């Protein structure tokens, strides 16, 4: 990695102390800039000149303008794509909040390396790589090199105290930033969020409830498929965890450390790094939405670099997106996670730029303009 991507002044992330980690995070969040409005206006003019009624391609036009503002050019290009899949386990699984056993996290993690997961299929369809990172799986992996970015063996049980220490949360955030930086350094300039971690909708719902102020019941869904009494129990666990830990909604590090997850923190860092480096990042479902809320708490301008994808079956995602002022773009009734919804947006982003680059203009096509062109 080059010096910019050397984790914002950190020589060694694993050996850095809390003060050094905090300084690196501050350097990251204060380096995030507004979008280039001139580039966006220039893209708007490009798209308005195409042989169509003004604005008739809707979201595709919005994405083209956003990419122009992010890349700071009226001629944005996509050179490489990747899903950043962060993996972590959760101590709160001991409270029976998931229908699936915790060992599935590691089993699924291996499957992604074999290329057989849903995210692998959909990423390949979109021309993207899948970059898998163990941030906090509970058990050992083979070979041990797979664990080189692990912060700890799963979070603590947030029902009995903070899920992480502030330093562990900082390490996870900056590890996510490092993974994003490495991908960007390799030539990727369109990222998407992905994750795996049994029980991870529980901290997601906790984060969303704290940051939006919405009741736990509204933002907590079935996750792996729990229903009725089991769902009520999950909601009660989240409420008690928030009551015990008293996370500060105005302090994103405090909230993440107390009721978040290691993969949530890593995705937060990846989002911040993408914004820092002027790279768009596609959000997936509820886990990504909770990370996005956290990232915007750290750096409000990071919001401008996010592209939404599908509408998850988890209601908490809807609440989080509404709080951010976003809407989903795809409605497929999906709740697999992994980044699968986000991967479906890769072809849509390609299409947005192909319209700008390949569609004829009124002048070149000899098509008459009309009153329908007025905005």
C-alpha cells in the first residue's frame, strides 16, 4: 500500500495504542470531502442531451451524477469492483437470539473461499471479486493466515456488558478501512458491503434503535427465521442490552463498542475509507445499514458516497435508510445477507455509465427536441 493507505499514519495497526488508533480515525474522518458539484452538473448536461425525455431514466441518471461527483469528473469510469465481506461472531448468541448455531459462521466463511456462496455467484455476475476478511470469528481457521486480521474471537455477550472495548472497536474500524484501502490500491473503484456472522442482526437492530431513537420492536426482525416467542425474546435481549450498557447515540464509538459487532465496525471503517478515497460503496441489508448509520455519525459527508441496493425483509434496514434520507432501489424480498443485494446493483451502476457514454444525443442522432425536454 502507498503512504496514504498506510492507515492514516499508523505503522502497525495491531501494535498501535488507543491514542494512536484514535488519531488515525480522526485523520480518516476529517479527510472526507463534499462531492464535486461542477462534475455533477456536467454529467447532468451530458445525460440531458441524450435522446429521451429529461429525467426519464430516473435512478440511472441519479447514479451517473453521483459517480461524477464522487470521482470528480464528468467522465467517470468503473475499473474494478469488489464486495468486502467481513466475518464476525457474537457473544449474544448464547442468549438464543438466532435459530442457527454459531459454527455456521466459519463454515460459510470457508464456502466463500470456494466460490460457492450466493454472494460469489452474484458478484461474478456483476464482474466483481469477493474479498473475505475474518474480523472476529469465534473459533480457529485453517490455514491460520485466514485469521491475520482478526481482532478477537467474537464479541463479548452484550447482555452482560460491552460487546467490545473502545480500543477493539477502533481496531475493527481501522481494519475495515485497511481492507478497503488495499482493494482500492489494487485498482478497485466500486465497492460493496458484505458480511457473515450468526446472530449479527441482533447488534444491527441495537445500533439502529440507538441511532434512530426508534423502538427495538420496530427495528428487530426474524434474522435467521425465528418467530413469535423467540422473536419477542430477541427483542427483549436487545432492550436489556441497551439498558445495561447505556450507549451514547451521539458517540458512535461508544455505541459500536457497547452494542455493535466486529464486522459492523469493519464495515463502518470500509465505508469511511471509501469516502476518504472518493470511491462509491454499495450498501447491502440491515447489517450494512447499521454500519452506514455509524459511519455518518462519525462523518456526515460519508453519506454522499453510499449507493443503496435492495429492500431487505428486515424492517430495521428500512428504518435506517429512512433516517439517512435514502430509499432502496430493488425490491426482491431478499434476506440472505452476505452482500447479495448489493451485488445486484453492480450491473445497474454499469448501466448508468453506459447511458452517459453510449447513448446518442439529439444532435448526433438528428432527433428533434420538444417541450418534453424542459425540467
